[in-house]
C-alpha cells in the first residue's frame, strides 16, 4: 500500500487523460492511488480485463517448480499437483492462458485502450497526452511488445520480460504525419 501511495504521489505532476486498471487487487489498488493523487479535472478511470495478468488456470495460487520431473508427462505433473514452469509460448496449464493468449489480449488492449488516444491527440494536434495502463509484469511485457509492433519501421529487437514488481515503464508515442499516410513511432 505504501508503494502504491508513493507511486501516486510521484506521478501526481503528470496529468493523465485516462487510467486503465487491471481488475486484480494489487494493480487496481495502485491505479486507484495514482487516480486519487491526480489533480482536477480527474482522468477517466476504467477497469479492463484486457490488462489483467496471465491466468494460470488450475495452477493459480500453487507453488511452482523450475524443472519437470523426469519420466512424467505434463499431464502427470498436473494430476499430482506439480506445476513446473512452462517455457513454450503455446504451453499452458489446464483452464489457463498461454503466453501467446496473453500476447493476443495485449494486442487487443493496445488497439482498444491506447490507439484511440493516439489518433485523437494526432487529430487535435496535441502533444504530452498521458494515459496509464496499470497491469502486471507478464502482461506489461506483451503490451510493450505490441505497442512497439506499431512502429513504422517495425519493432526493434528486444525482450521485455523480467520486469520487476512495482516497476513502471514509460512509452512515448509520436505520430509521423505526411500527406500520403500517418504512422506510429513508439520508443
């Protein structure tokens, strides 16, 4: 709670147009602290399941094991209540999301939550428009990747996994306007 309050205080001089929050408790609490510290007029505040953390299905709330036990299939691990780390982007626990599922959700979040603000600011000639997406490490890494995919020159190479809890990332988006077309540049 103290970290959330400190985050809100540290961002109070940055006036947000909109704040989007994961419905999960820690991110929601942090987003409310940021919202509460905002000056008037307050930004819009929206809870969106698009930016919630990866859902781990039957493994939610259980301890993890870094390696699979030799001789056991993944299904046998799950049946024994053993949940090894899954490294494949398509792998997932029963009733869960894969990393690729989270990437697809992040792509939808960028399209629905971020891009409308970008185009509105571009149409109105505004700069310095700030929005906040308060999410979780695994989802944030996909959100960053998906926003960078919008870059006119293609996404720069990079791996955005391994973000620390309570960390934040700032992305700057500029719209390059020409008479032929408009494109996004994110960096």
